[in-house]
C-alpha cells in the first residue's frame, strides 16, 4: 500500500491520491450541526503497512501545508514540506513506519474546502461553506484511517495547527492512538495571535477582488490581500535573530537608494513570499482555517481530559525557545493540563535561532528527540526496521 518508489535520479517519488469519503447518502456532519454532502480527501502514504496495521503513523500538517509531506512528486520542484523528518533512515523512518499525511477539510490542495463546488448549486461554496471546528478535521481523517484499514495509530504527529489537531484527536478519541506528538502547538491562542490572523483576514476581505467571497464565480481574486496576509504571517514565523542572520539591513541591489519600493533585502524576501503564496493557496481556505485556530480552546470544555485520562496515550510535547508566535508557555499549558489528568507526558524545549518555523527544519537536537521517541514506540510494539512484528 502506497510504497515510495525511486525515480531515474534515485530520488523517492510519491503519488497523491484522492478519495470521496462522504456523499449525499452518508454526508459529513460537522460539529456545528451543518452537513456537507460531498467530501473528498487527498492524501499520500510512505512506507508499507504491516499485516497487523500496527506500524501506522498519521501526520497532521500546519496551516498552509498539504498532503505532500515527504519525497518528490511529479511536477514539483521541491520535496515534501517535512522531507527532512520523514523517510528511510530519518527520524520518522519509513523503513519501519507506514506514514499517512492528508490535506485537511477546508484546505485547497485536493480536500473539500470553500472553493470546492457545492453539489447543490454547481457553483463554488464561497462563504456559504460552513464554519469548521478542529474536531471536523479529526472526523475526516479518522474516516480516511478506517478506509485504509487502520483503527489505531502507533503515533499521530503534528506541528503548529497540526499539533492542535493532534491534541483534539487525542482528547476526543484516545482509543485511536498509542502516542501523540505536539510540536510548536497551542491549546488556546492569545489575543495577539488572534490579532495577527484578524489583520490577515481583513487584508483579504477588503481586497476589491474578494467580491464578498464570490471571486471564483466572478473571475477575480484577492491576490494583493492574500499576499499581504502571507507577508505579515511570515514575519511571525521567524525570530528577530533569524531575520537578522538572514538579512540584517542589507540592500536588495547593493546599496540603499531611499524610495518607497523594495529597497531592503528583507522587503524583497517578504514580497517573494507573498507572490509565491498566491499560486499555491486559496484565500477562502486562509479565512476558514485561521478562524478554526482562533476558536480552538479544548480544555475549556468540562471534562475535556476525562476520556484521555482513562486511555493509554503517551504524549511528547516540544517547543522552541525563540518561537514567539506559539511560545514555550503555550506548550507548558498543554503539559500542565495533561499532567493534571495523569497522562504520561514528556516535554522538551529546543534551542533554535529560527522561531516558529523551527519545527520544519533539520535541527539535530530536535530530530534526535523525535527519533528516540519513535524508536521507543517501535521497541514497545516489537516492530522491526522492515515494519513487521
């Protein structure tokens, strides 16, 4: 199932697959009570599932991520977004683990979202798409796991928004997993975090091309607003030290020539990030997914940890010392709630120059910690390097 193959250049190549998991006879019921008559999900797999389905690992991606987590996909100029983490001999070793990564509900990389066609109207949903809850991501990905014959994951792993999904999944369905890994995550956004996302959404919605969310039907696009939202968000993903290391006050063209254009190297970098984002992400998905993060507050629910406390999930929670978007205090808050419920929890803060984006990077102490955690799981489950037991 889903083996990673080698292309002519010796690189690992992967193939995305899309399934319809919900349809009109069996619609998806959302946490809000709204329903979706058709839900497709796009996913990729790496490694091989063993006969007992005991070596399966699910990867939950971040806000602008997708199903392409590792390897090389035809037509892409880059490997998967977590290729440093997932693959043969890597911390999540696909010689041992069968790894699944799927685009989330509300996304724009193959899974049903607000820019998908509404089967009831034949037009894109736009703002008629229902608001989502973190639990809705879990519902769809649980359905995918069941389709693949996986009822219990050896581990569910995610960073940032993905870590928030891992936490929701473990709280709601601890029977689904043996281990949960939350990286640079949060259980409740601060007012500052909500403010950053609010400004990004306003940049999109106030762009003249937004057309009250009907831009796809009307042939326009809020490109400028989406670019600005990405530029601002990207500033929050790096630390001040990272920006200084990469750019300092360097001029883009050799020397500074005061004007209102792109004069500093950092301006050029952000401009490029905004332009590139337009070609790979949808403005409506940005609105919907950031709003899910704003409302996420699972420990506010009475009895939130009751099912988890009665289960057997072991947690690894990790933060990065220069991450000011989801600071270490966010991770410590998760740990306090888990330890308060007597859930086995390991915590580690990693030193890194690079801020929130550190969870995507090849940082030796970080990768060594993930590798050790995954090897411990393999030993406990008696799973060999070939994925058998």
